[in-house]
C-alpha cells in the first residue's frame, strides 16, 4: 500500500473566547427574524423548481448533470500516483451507469482546472439534477497538488455556490476529494463485539446544498494501492454499484466510511511506521434534502429493451 503523498502537518490555531459585553442574555450574532415567503424580494430571487417543504431534491430533470473527474497522476517533482488511472476508470463506469455526463481530465495544470471549473459553472444547468466534481491527487490540509503547483481545495466548489451559478441553486453539488490531508497515521484500535467477547420564493445560504466527501480526516494520510486503486474511491464505486439507486447519498456515504474503516488496512511489513494503518473518510454536508439517483425514463426504457449502449465519455488526456 502507498500513502498518497508526503504531507506537511499544519499548525492548529487556539480558539479564543470573547466575554459578553453585559450580564444579560444576548444572541450569538446580530438580531434576526424568522424567514418567510414574504421576506425575500421576489424580483431578486433565483427561481428553483422545488417546493420549500420538499424532503428530497428534484431528480426528475432531463439530465442527471455533469460529473468532472480531475485525475492527477504525474507530477514534475512528486511520485506518480500509481493506481489512480484505475480509480478514474472505475468511477467513470459507476457514474455513467447513473446517467451522468462524465468528463475526465488527466493531469490538468492549475490554469486548466480553473478554466474547466469556470466554464462548467457558466453552462446552463437548468435541466440538470445536480453536479459532481471529483479531484484525485497528492494533498495537504486544505490544498491539492496539480501537475505544476498547489491550489486550494475550495477552488473546486467556489464557482458553483448559489450566488455564482444560479442554474444550480437549490440543487445538490457533490465533491469527492481523494488526497492526503496531513502527515498523521491512524494506527486504529482493536475492538470485539460484546456478545462475541468471548417552489415558492425563499432564501437559502450561499453554501447550501453542497457536500464535500474527503478520503480521510483532516491531518491524516489517505491510502492507495498501486494495483487496485485508492481505498476511498474503490469503496465509493462499490457502494454506487450496489446501492446507487436505492439509498440516499448520505446513507450510502456512511457505508463507504464503513467499508474503508473495516475492510482496509495497510500492508507494508518492511516499514513498521506505515504497516497496519487504518483510514476513515470525512463527510462534510451542507445538503438540505435527501439525494437519490433514480432511473431516468430513457434509461429505464433501455433496460426493458435489453440494455442501453454504453455512453461515450469525454476524456481529456494529459491536458495542460
């Protein structure tokens, strides 16, 4: 097993508490009033095709949406990420089956990444259910490596926030990050089961409807096998294949966490520091509804007719 990169530990900041200015109870912020349908200027509001009280996102648009895969394999001054090509191919296959418009970019430079993200955000996503962006690379806490330099991880989702990409407002925007987030190693803890011991106008936050799934907890290594791929991406593909249609996304991601946590362990007997280590993904959700990936009508009809042709996927090899 290989760790994704040599990561640099980040210094933590100490939290500082501020005393209350008076002894009476005060709000933790500015005074507010509860939002209602009359509290938003209708002329400035972005129209969304989902009711305010809906518990699930509207996944009945004409298309599922764009899925960008940024696969960093080769670097000028860092080790090649062996196994990442398999990750990209397997993930492409899984997302194709869920009717995504998959676009794979291999070894993009930072300038290309910025261009791809900005141009995708500028597209009209009115008829799309959602958006997916996957980045696979070496990394540090809050940073990812491209072929030529570092870039901040929030560069991936900033172009798609509700105030910047109105056609994706109110729709799920899903980000998956396969990379190290630090230099710490998780040695794990041995456990045993006890019994075996023996539509309306309303306002939403700018960063609402975003989910970011990291391969590992902040400050820790993530792991990748040079032959079979990374633990996180392979577990994600397995869950999408088995339950991509039936489970809501956050439930599915819980089982991705379970697979990585229980089924994987590093095997490097010649290096005690890296041997027998564990990993746990970290899911940050600002989603406001459940995400499902039901069959599209055309997909269901094709299945009835004996299977649909595999959709061609745009692959951009070694772009710069």
